[in-house]
């Protein structure tokens, strides 16, 4: 390699690092500014997101043993004031807001000492019950599962799921994903709770989705490629009677350490892990936002809008 090649490589690496770091910092600043607002200062979209974000947090909390009094209380307070604000503005309460109110009630019961609020699935009962393999039924029936039976997952099922993942679209057909699979000993499947730590300890199977990022000129295509593959994977898991929960990794974990523990080459980025097994709980029914809250029909644009928006 010539000195010029070497210089070029170093420059490319520095640029790639800076680009990531800058977009990372920018995102964190936007988030901090959003979370500094009180409910009455938020726009409708932010308010809806906050309601779903914090009802999810409480929903996960009530699936743990209540060991420290007051845990989650601040989130409960913020969620209550966000729901009050939603109502005060006279917005329609779709299924997600009704579910948020249910999680508040659950949280009060849990906080009053009701114990961990899970609905166990007995060992001899197969769950989930797949009514039909119609794609809409599979999509709407999938839910995150965070408790598993002491039952190994067959390799042919693992491979079926990975095969489904490989049928996802990928940017420029690059198919840069790699699935690193850890099969745990069944002795680890204790009941545990719904925290990430507990799931990592007990999941019968963990699938780490990593992307070989060496062939991307785009910033976001690797994450999109990971996301599409993961979606196919969790839908296939559900169709096979398994229960999965995604676990965000990316910048949240020490990539170098985890890659070295799992023997994953350095040029991969681990985007996400999937915790997987036969469900031992009926998952919560996280209700969805009403379609009319997320859909906007855009007036027919003048001329060739969009075409000129690509960067140089
Ligand atoms: C990118 C991504 C990362 C996620 N990370 C976690 C996680 O770290 N821990 C967790 O318990 N659930 C995680 N989830 C699952 C979401 O909490 C879950 O999908 C959401 O609450 C909706 O519930 P449902 O999957 O049951 O419909 C993640 C989901 C996505 C898409």
C-alpha cells in the first residue's frame, strides 16, 4: 500500500467517525431539549410519543418484583400529566391512550403490593395460538415476549427464521447482515423479570444481528437493513410459535468488548439482539396508535417536488 493510500484510508476513517459522532451528539441534544419540556409545552406528536414511551416503561416495570418503593413513580407522574394534557386539549383517545390509562391502574396495583403482574403460560399449553397464517394476522398477533419456558429452540426453527430474515429487502441488495447465535443452557431459564439484564441471563436463544459496514457510502442504510431483517425474523418467530423481544444494542453497548466476547470480527456493527424462546407469559397487549393520528395525505405537490431534494 502506498503512503497516499494509507493517508486516504486514515482520512476516510476519521471522516466516518466524525460524521457518526456529530449525528449522535445532535440527536442527544434534540432529545434533551424535548425531555426538558413539560407536557403543556409539547406539540401533539411529542405528547403522543411521551405517553407511549412512559406507558411502555411502566408496563415493563410491573413485570418485575417491586423491591424498591417508589420505583417508576416519577414516570407515572409525567405520564399522568401527559394524559391530562391530551384530554385538556380535547384530542381523541385512540387505543394507545386507553392502554396508557390501563398501565397507570396496573402500576398503582403493583405499587400497592400486588406482586409481579404477569400472566404465566403453563408448560403444557402452546402459546401463541396462531389463528391463521394470513400476513395481517401474523403482523398484528406478534408481541414482545420477555419470559420463556425451559424448552430448547430447535435449530431448524432458528434457521427458518434466519432464512425469513434474508428475504428482507436490503439496500443495493448488499445483504451485509450476519446472525450470531448463542444458545443458552436451559438451567438459566429462571422466571426472572422483564429487565434487559434478566432477559440476557435467561433467554434460551440470543441472536445478535450485526452488519458488515464496509460497503456503505450511506449513513442510515446499515440501520435500515438491520431493521428490515429483524422485522422478518420476529414475524417468523411468531409464526413458528416462538416469542421474541428485540434488545437495542448499537451505541448502547461496548461494541469492542461484546465483539471480542462473541468472536465477531471488528468490522461488524452489532445493531440489535433478539431474545428468543417458547413463551412462558402472555405478553401485554400494547395497543397501537390510531391510524388517523399517524397518516397525512399530502396535497399533490407542484412540479417535481422531491426529485430535486437529493444532496449533491
Ligand atoms: C429498535 C428496538 C429496540 C428495542 N429494545 C428493547 C430493549 O432493549 N428492551 C426491551 O425490553 N424491549 C425492547 N424493544 C421492544 C419494544 O419495547 C416493543 O417492541 C414495544 O414496546 C412494542 O411492544 P410489542 O413489541 O409487544 O408490540 C425494542 C424494540 C425495537 C424496535
